[in-house]
């Protein structure tokens, strides 16, 4: 019997809702919660970006390593081709070093011609390329016209 008497003496009912907060404190709490949410999302974004950058860096190192190995292989193949071309001069009355030199010169000239041809073809293709993004310019013109009509 003593317990109900103490509840009545305090004047508070246990099932009554808590005091209502004022509007400024609610807005302040909402702002704090939004900032906390933004900070959490930003932290997650930073972690994801760092993981992606690390993955791309590892991939870039692997690609560079593969490119170096391929370049060494290509160089060795070119040396073999040059020695192969030098064997074409076996019947010629030349010294062995001259035969090797002719093989390397002919191989080098062949690659110079192929490379030069590729540069010229690519240059002509790029000269014909229009650098202005026509669709974007057209959309911007439409937007400009729409703004003129609305204002």
C-alpha cells in the first residue's frame, strides 16, 4: 500500500509522455543528426575511394610490369630478326660484323617505316576529328533559348 501513496505524492504519472522539447532544440538536434549522417557517409566514401585507388594502383603496377616484360621480349625478337636478316647476306663476300650491321640496319629501317606510317595515318585521322562536342553545344543552345523564353 505504500507504493501507490508515493506515486501520488510525487505528482508524476509513470505512463505520462516526457516533456515536449521546444522547436529550436528539435531543429538543433536534427541539424546535429544530419551532420553526423553526412560525416558517416563521407567517411564511408573515403574508405571506398581509398580501396579503389589501392586496387587500381596494384593493377597499374602489374600492367607496367607486364609492359616491361613484353618490351624486353619485343627487343629480343627484334635482335633475332636482325640476325635472321643478316643470314641473307651469307653468300656475300662481307665480313661477319658487316653482315650483322646490315641485318640491324634493315630491321631498324623496316620498323621506322611502319612507325612513321602509323604516325601519319593517326595524325590525319586526328586532324579530321571534330573537337567540339556538338550534342552538348546543341543542348546548351536549347537551354539558352528556353531561358530566354521563360524570362
